């Protein structure tokens, strides 16, 4: 009797072991299929950029390139060296850098200050002020494009990198404030109160108490702002053209320009060049990137 | 004077943020609202003209196509992103080997711009050298995949690229949600004899209500604003078959110079976003106050 129960239990255990194994395999199978789906466009971009047009016409999307041929990358970055109609990314890449660095700096600084005041120097109605700022994360920018275009014109900075710095700084503030506010809320206010009793002032408290522990949120904010501003197309394409355009706009123009022969290898190399800075940041600091996404991801 | 300065320093520091947002967000939205009630063409005019622009907007075939596309896109985008996101999150939650690598792969599209990924998808989906040719070369001689240049189907290529870009993000939200649930709950359910499927279907997913809500709000918000992806993939074509409101707005303003009409379309977008966002902010605020 005892034996019988024991053996049927063994059988059951064996059976569940097989189902479990099957389930595990199924699990990995599905996960890998999705991984292939996600990696597919990147793979195609990279191999296409390394092929010659001849290879592209003969092979398929997946065909491995015959060698490491960076010619299309050089063309995408520096052009072919003849005058008119030769568009390449190098100057626009620098435009983007010149736009991103100050815009990230200013928006992060303003947001840090606002987050600090909203949590540690609370005043009557501060919740409403926060809500007032927060709503700015969500507005569809179409509702501000027309007056912004006029304003930039009046200020004399339309179609310039400075204009784009202003635009990105302003519309970054709601996000940076949100980040810093949510971070500083979790830092005990007792520290600040004690410092105030000791006579420390507004800025001293910020620089001595809050700033030293703010590294993670500063990293999150900088990465978020950098990615958003680098990848922006709407503002770039509306408020700039020609030589002042940021890289995304230049990439789009390059791909759309209908020269006689479409050079897909150069297109793909250009797309990689435009995507590589944010991709590097993502790979190096993915943890912070995801934190930004999940805590403030409301932008498109 | 100095005393006053010291007392009001926090407010003074706060002022730039409030001032800039007040002017550049609220002021500008009001300006757009006002212009939408005028008969502005190339330059804004300030005499009121009534609701004429809105009547014109809703009588325009292109706008109706744009709204139609938005509805199709939003519905499919939501369903696919959420389903794929949940499946990936649950599967990744099973103590998977190489979880970090897989997560990185699922999420990297979020780091790229829609212009970059749109360029890649356009190349993949183009009928002459892309996927279609790949299958034909593999021996499926009658294989056709011309959605990108097909009026009826082009909108679905935008769904494909959009889901690819954003599904990983939903996964990240759900994974964070699942990880925040106490282990005890799952253990207790398992001791009571619930299998893994029941645990997720009956216990964990219902607990994820706030995550569903957040994903819904963010995805709808992304889809109403989608602009770059369409510019990169189809420019609204073939014809005007993949126009969406955001594209309609910029084209009307900057190519057709119909400032009043484009302001009206911008306000429609604004109201659609507000209808989703205001209940969301309200509920978030209530949750925070309850804490």
C-alpha cells in the first residue's frame, strides 16, 4: 500500500517535471523569438550599411556583407567631396551637440531648483504649482507650435541653434521638475529643518545637503533630457531648416532627397550615425534610462 | 529689503520655472485657442470669426481621414503593445537566464528616434528590395508584401513600427509592477494549490490595475502625438491615406498657410489629450494624498 502511494507520487513528480521542462523550453522559445523581432531592424541597418549597392541588389535583407566596408559611413558623415547637393551629417551632428548640451544643462538646473523648493521650502498652494508645471509634460506640442514660431521670429532667433535651445529648455522643465520633486520628496525633511535651525541658508542647504545625494537623479534627468532632445524631430523640423537643422532633420532630408539612385547603404549608415549617441548612453546607463522612462515617461 | 529677499528666496527661485511654463505653455495654448476662432491665413488676424474654422475642419476629407487613422492606429497600437508587453514581462519574471540581456534588447528601440527607426523600417518594408524580395529569393515566388505603398494597408505598417518601438516600454512598466508584489502573496496562492496561470490571471494581473491605467494613458498620449514616425515612413502617403492629426496640423500651418484652420486642429488634439490626462492626473493626485 505504502509502496503504491509512493510510486504514484513518483510518477506524478516525474510527469510534472516533464511539463515543467516543456514549459521552460516554451518560455525561452517565445522570449528568443521576440528578441529576434526586436533585434531584426538593427541587424538589417548594420549589415546594409556595410554592403555595396551591388551586394544589396543581389542579396536579401539578411545576407551577410562580403567584408567590413565602411565607405557608406564615410559618405554619410563627410559627403563625397563635391559641392552642390552633397548633404552629409557632420555639420548637423555638431548642431545637435551645440543644442543638446546647453538645453540639458539649463533645464536640469531649473528643474532641480524647482523640485527643491516644492519639497523642502513648501508654501501655500505648492501642490497646485506642481500640478501647473506637471501638465506641461502632457500637452501636445501642436498647440504651441504657431505662437512659438512667431515668438522665435520676434526674438530674432528663428532658424538658429539658440532658438532650439530655448524651446527645449522650456519644454523640458516640466519633466526635470517632476524628476527632482519626486526624488527630493523621499529625502527626510528633518535634515533640512535641523540645518535651518543652525542658520544655514537656502543655497547652503541645497549645495551641502541635497546636492551630494542627488547624483542618481541628476544622471536620470540628464539621460532623459539628452535622449529626448537628441531625438526630437517636431521642434527641429518646424523651427529650423538648412544649415541650422539638428541631426534628425538632416537625416530625414537625406533619406527623402530623391537623387537619381537611392543609396540604401548610405541611408542606413546615416540612420546609425544619428542613433548611435543615444544608443551608447542606453547601453552604458540602461538602469538610469529605464528609471527615467518609468517615472516620467509621458513624452512620445 | 534683505529680510524680504531672504524670506521670499524660495519663491524667487521658483519663479523662472513658473513664469516660463505659464507663458510658453498656458499663454501659448490660449493664443492658439484664440487664433482658432479667427479667419487667419498666412498671418494671424485678431478679429473674431466664430467657429468657422471648426466647421471647416470637420467638413474636410483629409481631417476625417486623419481622425479615422488615429482611431485605427490607437486601437491596434494599444492592444499589441499591452499584450506583447505583458507576455514579455510575465515570461521574464520566471527567473530567466540572461534576463538583463533580453530586457536590454526589448527596450533599446525606446532610445532611438522615430526618424532613425522609421528610416530602417521604410527600407525593410519597401517592396523592391525589402522583406518581399527576401521571401521571393527564398523561393516563395508569389509572396507579396507591399503594405507600405498600398493605400489600404499603409497605416498598418505604421502600427508595426510603432508597436516595435513601444512594446518594450510596456514590458518595463509591468515588470516593475510585478516585481513590487510581495512574494508572500504568490507563495500563499501556490500553497492553496493555484497553478502559475491562475496566480497570474486571477491574482497578479488584477493587482496591476494602476499599471494598465498608466500604460493606457501613456500609449494613447504617444499615439495622438505621433508625427515623426509618419514623416519618416510614409509622409502621410500614399496620397493622403496615412495622414494623422499631428501631420495634418503642421502641413496646414506651414505648407498650406492656413493658420486659423491648423490652430483649430491643434485645439482638437489638445482636447483629446486633456480628456485622457486630466482624469489621470486627478487620480494620481488622489493616490498621493491618500498616502
